[in-house]
């Protein structure tokens, strides 16, 4: 019986292999046999780590999500205000090959989640985490909205919720544009698209 | 041999059935057998209309796209400026059951298009059509961008392209939010998210 640390290490190797198989060949090709081959495991050797492809896919999605969050921590360290908000969003935008591969995994996962309530719930928990981070970052960047402000000059909660929702829609939509409309996914283009929204949301806040 | 008009009518019936099968049960359940059953055809009776499931799926996606465009024509008739722009975008946002079903078809199609260049090209042609319509609508609504303006007071071409890209990202991302994050897809919420972006893009233009 392997030590726990080896067990966890193996699970991560398998997740990386799953992630590569999905990103390169699609979720339908991600059979347990294909993933075992990609990871250099004998067929059947996966069972002690994941008892079904379904569990493996959930774990792979969570891994991509955790990886993005780790990059966000690094990218936003030492930044504040609008810079922190932009840096955070840039880690979701598919600005390099790694993030493009993540976008392909995400689209495959969404398609599964449409008919799998457990996957939809996992997606929703992850998105909620980003939504609350974005709400904090927008407030720190000086978002005040356009309507009724409270004593501290903050915009209404409904305006903040709408702004967070708009940012989420845009960064999720960018996954589709970047993977399926290559003419519109240059790094500069995606960043400019995000800035269109952020500039509007933070109009009147000194840069 | 059926008359041409019947042939076309049958193809549309089959597309409607395909679209219902995908929206309700997922693209994997959309076998030719399932679709024939849904349309009330005998198994095998589909061959004269579509020689493969793949062709049928392309035709179904084109049908959803054409249907959205027809609704846009109706919704924008008699409107101009910001009102026309909003009405156009609202037909893409999943604001009712019909458009939610279309969103599910779109997500399934995107997942296929990731590994099917012909489907990706079909998607790209459709999105290009929306992009040029949006560019025209943004100009008519008074979009000027924030930087260098030409003699007519129009924003730079790059700014217009970025603004169009931002709107496209947002309305595509809304398909995911609306289908997978039901707590964030109320009609009012999606409209407010879009307005966050449009208000910023058209800041300074009289409503």
C-alpha cells in the first residue's frame, strides 16, 4: 500500500493527464484507458485513485479552478485598486496556451454540467467564490455605481451585483471567443475587451 | 418522391426535433434513432433528409441562429440608437425558456466545435454577422470611444472593435451563467449586467 503522500501525488498526475487528454482530444476521448495511457499507468491501475471517469473529471475541473486561483494570488500580490482587479481577471482570460487549454476543459465541463446537477453545483460553488472576490476587488477599486449611494459613498448592493455579473459574463464569454474565434482572441484584444467594461464601471475613479 | 416543399418542411420538422432532443437530453442522446422517434418518423426514414447526425447538428445550429436573427429583426423594427442596440442584444440573452433552450444547444455545439473545424467555421461565420451588426448599432447609438476621434467624431476603429468584442463576450458568457448559475440568471439580472457594459460604452451619449 502506497504512502498517503504518494497517493495524493499520483492523483495529481492522473488529473494532469486527464486535463491534457480533454484539452487535446475532447472529453469524449477521455476514457479511463486513454487517461491511464497518457499518465503512463497500466490500464486498470487507476481504480485505487478514482473509481469512475466522472469523479476524475470533477477532480480535474477542481484542479484547473485551484490552479487559476493560485495564479490569481501570485498575480495580485502587492497590487491594489484597479490594478488588482485587472490582474485577477487576466488570470481567467485565455491569454496564453495554458489558459486556452483550461478554457477547452471548461467548455467540455459546462456541456457535461448541463445535464449533471452535481457538476452544475461544483461549477456554481467555484463561480460564487470568484463573484465574492470580484465584489471585494470592485469595491476596493472605487466602484460606486451610478445611483443611490450609502453614507460611505458605495453604490447600491444591486448595482455591485450587476457589475460583478457583467464581469463574470465577459470573462466566461471570452473562453468561447478565444477558443472558437481565433481572429478575435489576441492577448491585446481580450484585454481591451475587458478594459471596455472596467473603464465604464470605474468611470470617474482616478486611475 | 415528395415535392420539394414537403422535403424542406420535413427537414425543418427534423431540425425542431433535433433541437428539442439536444436541449432536453444533451447532444450525446441526439442519436438519429432518438431524433426520428421525437419527430414521429420511422427509424431510418431520416436518411433522405440528412445523411448523418453531424449534418443534422450543423443544420440545427444554423436554424437556432436564423431564428435568433428573425427575432432581432422584429425586436429592433422601428427602434434606433441605444434602444435598438439593447433590443438586439436582448434576443441573444437567455431571457425566456426558448432562449434558455437555445443556450443549451449553443453550449453543446461549442463543445463539438472545439474539435471540429467545419463547426468552428460555421460558428465563426455566425458570430461575424453579429459582430458587424453590433458595430453598426454601436455607431448609430453614438459610440465614440475615449481616445482619438476622426473628423466625424467617431472613435477609432480599434476601440469600436474592442467594444463589439466586449458585448459579444458578455452575451456569450450570459449563456453559461443563465444555464448553469440559475441564481444569477433572472431576466432583470441579465439585462442589468448588459446595461453595466452599454452604459459605460455610451457614457456621455444622451439616453
